[in-house]
């Protein structure tokens, strides 16, 4: 049930960000009609067109190491408030990122439970749109 709710919220967040123009046109992950393959095709098309017109082209690709764990909860919630996102979505996101812990088992030995203060859950349907929102200012 939790993954279903997260998928619905991911869709709501994506639509809210789209409606308000709060994601970069260069952001393709977790957006309807804008897959990573679309982004690559647009990049190749623009580079080809520039080449035909005698322009030199370059591409900057970024691989953000530890992307999901690097999302700072406080900064993210503040960004949503500044951008006047829906209050229910802000509260839901705060709840999703609160009171999280990690359990580790190494060679059959359970380690002490540790709190997780920052980051978004890996594998959650909502994590991609949260990360996209968090990094939306990079392309500007």
C-alpha cells in the first residue's frame, strides 16, 4: 500500500512542479513525456544542428555521486515553502523524510539501528521527483 501512495504523491508532485514551472526544461527524469532517452535525442539533435551551421558544440554531463543520500531535508522543505508548494504535499514530504532508520546485518550479525537524518529513500517512487525538485536550480 505504501508504494501505491508514494506513486500517487510522486504524480501529484510532478504535476504541481510542472504547473508552476518549477523544474528545469533540462530535467527529464520522472516527468511525463520527458524520458532520459528524449533528453539524449534532443541533445544529439541540437549538437547536429549546431554542427551543420558551423558552430562548435559541447556537452556537460553530470553524475551526482550519492545523489539520493545527499538531499538535505531542511533545505528541501524550505525550498518547497519558498516556492509556495501545496501545504499538504510539504507536510507529506516532511513525514516521508522523518524518523527514518537503517538496520544493518553484517555476516549475520545485527548492528545497532542508526537514524537517517538526510537523503531520500532509494527505490521509492517519489524519490526521483524529490531529487529533481531539489536539484532544479543547478541548470540555471
